[in-house]
C-alpha cells in the first residue's frame, strides 16, 4: 500500500504531498487552508520531491503524519508551509488596510492579475470585505489558558476550557476532506481520534453545535461529536462507532470532578478514585495506540477500532453507572421539590440547636445520592449485569472500592460505639443535641429513642436484614463507653473491609452479641438493676405497706390540707424518718435516698382519662404520658389525693427505668394509695360503728335499728368492694407479673451474681419492663375509659359515705328517742351513759308544749336519713352492677384475669335489687 500511495503523491499537481496536507491538529491547525495561495512555493517543494528515489518514498509513506514532534523526512516541507503561511498572512493584513471600496475602481490591477488573485484568495477577500464594511480590524486569535477557582474537590481539573475549533480563524482551518485521498483521510481521522479520545477536538472531528462546554450539565452528559463532511463512508462508520467512547470518557472525567466534591460523601469519593484509576489506564491505552500509529506502518483505522472494543465496553458500563448516579443527584434532569432530602429540615434544626448557621455550607436543598444509596445503586446494577462476566468483574471491583469508607464507619460503630460520619451518609443518624442529662426531665426519653436512629432510605441492601442489630450494637457500646466500659483507643483487628467478605455477617452478629453482653453485665452487676427494681416495688407498689401506713398516720394532719397549702418539706422529713425506722425492710434499702415526695394537683382519674383519650388505649396503642396540653387542676384536691412519689435513677439504669416507666409507677402508686386511703376511711367507719355509743346502743325504736342495719350493710359492702379490688390488683395482677419480670433477668444458667451469659438483650429487657407496667395498668383497669369512669363513681360514693359518718352519728343521736331525754335508757350501762353524756351534742331544751313538734322533727329527720342511705345504696349498687357487667364483657374480649375479680365483687351485690346484668346501663 505504501508504494501505491507514493506513486499517487508524485502524480499530485497542486504541489502538496499527503504528508503536507495533514499537519498536527494543535500546532498547525488550518495550515492547509492557504495551499492555493502559495502555488509557487508548493511547486518548488514538488520539484524537490520529484527528485526522490522510490526507496525514499517507501521510507516516508504518504498516509502517515508527523505527530508529537517525531522527526520524519517530510518535516522540511512542513517548515516551508509554516513560513509561507506567515508571509501570506502579512500580505493579507496590508491589503486589508490599504484597499477600500472607494479606491478599488481607481487602483484596481489589470483584469488578468485580479483574476489570478481571486482564484487563490476568494475566501480571504470575502472575509476581509465583511470586516471592512464594519470598519473594525479582525480580532486576533490568541487563546489564553487560565486556572479556575478551587472547588471542594481537591483533584478536580482547574484548567480553563479551551475555545471551540469552530471559532478559529479561517486561516487555521484544515483542508476539506473531499480534497484528500482515502489514505490521507484515514491518517487524518486516526490522529483526530487520538485527540478526541482524550477529550479534545480534532481538525475534522469537532463538538456538535448543541454542546456547550461551559455548561456543567452538558459536560456531565458528554459531548456529541460531528465529523466534517467529505469523509469516506467506510471510514465514517468506523469513526462514529469509536466516538461514543470519546463521549463516555469526557463525561466520566467531568463526573469524577463533580462527584469528588465534599457534599457527595466518602463513598462517592472512593468510587471516583476507583474510576480515576480506570481512566488512567484508559489514557495509557490511548498513548500506546498513538505509539502504534507513529511507528507501525500497517496501523489502520480498523486496527484502532479492534484495539478499543474491550475498553469501549468498560467505558459504557462506567458511563451508565455514572448516568444513574447523576440522575439520583438531579444533576442531569430537573427534579421537583418533592424529591428533596427529608433529612434537610432535621439537619437544619439540629444545626440550629448546636448554635450553627441556618443553612450549613454543604446543604444543597436536593437529595444527594451518597452513602448507602450509592452502594445500593451499584449493587442493583451488579445484579442486573450478572450475566456479563466483564461487567460483573468491573462492578464488583467498583463496589469493593466504594464500600471501604462505609465499612470503616460501620466497624467504628460496631466495635467502639462512635459515629464518624461528616457527610451524613451512614445508616445510623446521630442527634448530638440530645444529651443524656435530659433523661431525668424528658418524658419522651429522646436520648435512647431519638439520639440514634436509622435512615430508612439510606440503608445498603447488604445491611437491610441486620439493620436493627447494627443500630443496637452501637447503641449498647455507646452506653458502655460513656460509663467507661470500652477502651476506645483499642483498634479492632482483622475486621472485614468490604461487603463481599464472607465474614461480613459474622462480624455484625458477633459485635451485637458482645455489645449486648457488655451492657447487660454493666446493668445487672455494676449498677444493680434487680435491686433497683425491688426498691421500686417497695415504694410504688406498697410492698410491704407497714412503713407507708405509719407515714400516712404521721402526716395525716398535713395531708388533710388543701394541696396548695401542704408543706412538702415536712412530708419529706417524715418520709425519711419512716424509711430509716429500724425493723422495716425499707430501712435496709440502699436506694432510699432516691425517693422523694411531691404533689400532683391533677387528680388521678382526670390524669388517666386524659392519657386514655389522647393516646387511644382502647384501640391497642401504647400508654404515653402527655404533658404538652394544659389540664385543669382539681380545686378540691387535698394532700391524700395529690400525694405521689418520685424516684431518681442514675445513668445508665435510667435507660431501663426511664421517665416513661416512672410515670407508670406513679399512676399505679396513686391508684393503690387511693384504695388504701379509702380502706382506712372505711375501717375508721367500722371502728366508729363498733365503739360509738350511738351505734352500739340498741334503740327502742324499731325504725332506728332498721336504719342502722342498712348503714352497716352498706359499709360492709363497700369494705368488701375496696378490699377485694385491692387484693386483686396487688396479688393477682402485680405480683405474678413481677415474678415473671424477675425471672427474665436471670441468665440461662440460673446464676444470680451476673457471671452467667444473659438470656435477653437490653432492648428486650427494656420492652419487658414496659410491658410489665402496661400489663399491670391494664389489669388494674386503668387503661379503659369506661372502666375508669365507672370506677371513679364507685370510689366517689364510698368516699362521700365515709366522710359523712360523723354527721350521720350526730343525726342518729338526734333521731334516737332513747338518747334525746335526760334519763338513762334501761338497756345502757352507767359507764356507757357517762361516756355518752360527755360526748353528747348540746341541743335546745324542749318543753311539754313542744313534744308533738319534737316528735314530728324526729320522724322527718329519720325519714331523711332513710332516703339518704337509700340514695347511697342505690348509687353504689347500680354502679357496681354496671362495673360487673363491663368486667364480664372485657374479660370475654380482652383480659381473662378480670373474671376472678367479677366473681369476688359479685358477693358485694348479692341480695339487692340490682343483682343481674343491666345491658341498658352498659349501652348508656
């Protein structure tokens, strides 16, 4: 082929060889444009080449061009062409300054000379005529290189974008392709392709008009190239097929620069580093192809295409992956504001809580594809391309490299309980504004529930099945680390560094087991959690209640006052005295200093109804104390109804005995205290009935004795109701569930010293504790709005009855005919009569004239007493029967344990007119 090309070059008549028509695209771009204007010099060059031997022609084949400054035999003609171009350009400038339309007719040369000049300089003269019309000198072609400002990507290209080849002057434009031979076209296209494959424009291969290199979106999508017209169709097809790879390379180069910015996270940075290595290998391949082009005489466009085929497939896979990442980042297409990052608002609030700016520097307002999302995208594409061995190998390598920083964060979290995530891309999110010192005053327990949370949308597929273990392992270690149980300086050895490591899942499971065991031992042994729970049982469940009964007796005078006038300091002193009383179980409690007395102005029933109405306990939701809405205080509240205990718990036991659980303890305590107080009131009533002279004396009036029996019966029924309810709540609800809770704290081997391996996780223990309290609340009927309302009416009836007992005694004294007169009744001893006279209520004397009116007053008073007792009895019996029917209903539908309470309470209503089901009352 070389001999044929040499023969063809010798037959050329235009004075230019094939080598001369293909200068280097950077140094001599457009040098062939002045070929017709330099006929004389070109002919002399042809004469010199005409004397060459055929051997010299074979050494310098016509389809090769000088590139990269490599000296070749045709370099002299190239230098002559450069000199000629400078001379012609100088002449053109002189002509453009001296010639004008006005002087053309006067100073025009003869027609023969003008015709010869128009043949060689038609294009330049038209351009100069247009410039002369605008009366402006031609702009000088002097492109300058500058450095762009720094970005957050440290390795990004800072060289300014070169001007487009279409903007170059006409004098620098190359010869048209249709004027070149097939071999010359092939040589020119090969050299252009070598430049284009590195992201630069060539002489004949240029950017399309729709591509704007100054627009980042266009650079990320990759430039579209066009070939100047006149190229042979066979060369055209091969060139177009290789231009796709050039587009992919340019797009990937910009992708690496953009995705290496700080806001895209460490995973994207590692991915870009891996892609940058592949692009470096790609450039090495292009350099090797250029060497082949310069040294191998048989190197053709087809060989270039064959050599680039494997690399083109790799570039296509990289480009497709980059395209998907850019779409996720909204850098290619406009996305609506609905696709914004849901964590942006939380990040802004978190930053404001820490005293930062409103909008941190790296917040873009758009959801950024980083961290687990980027890993998930690579993993998904790897699954899609699993049938292509080359693509699978490439994507596996990229996934391994991209996941290394993520695995470093994961190992730091699993083995040290720390999060080093400056770009917010880890699956665990930390709220640093939530501190553990808020645990004592925050009912929502933000420290445990909200300080560390899972980013549900940023979880890598490899961690989807173990995300809860990952969260808990780090949370457990974080607690142990804050208590000094983990050596942070100790570096974990031999941990997996990529997701494809077979030890990956074992690493997560082992870290979770170790963290759970460490925290359980810390809670059970160092901080004595079982002893803490027993202490809570002593104080809040009144087990035993002897010390608290003594406390109520000592503080009775203070507790009868209005809640606003109660002296809490005095009550606290009395409680401290009682707790230190020798001979009591609580005197040996090491945590008695943590118990405090306080007053709650909101009544128990109102507090429970408020919680039930807000959180919907009847629909099966969790019981949560709500403190963000005002509640009207009870105006008639006294110390007995407002008294409650508080308990101070140090960290980390406060994770288990949190403010939520303390609130549940307080609710149960107030309920048990109300039953105890009511029982003591009814007991005092029973004592009055058995020791009071008015009640012990057998009256001669039959109606008075009948009324007394009704009062005694009602009092006995109320005592049975209160005692059975108290027995049920303590021995059938609280105690069995307490024993079940304590059995779960024991290790598998049954050891009590904490040396055994724990059977439960910390979160399961926390949930067991909350479930224990919720079960107790539900068993004590404190989570059902209907039962609470019925129960409150019964308690109110009993309380009113007990409070009016002194008044009933005075009315009985006035209604009994044996006790009105000054004479001693025959069936009363002298001792009883003297005691009665000492306690007798003074009343006005009545004469004989008023005997009828006095008798009438006694009858009316007795009738009123009968009516009052019947009203109390009716209310108590009616509400008790409604309670029994409701308990039967809920025992059949919800809690079976209520059946035993129904059987016990039914004895308090037997023999009355209200015995039996009352469905209409339930409906009401």
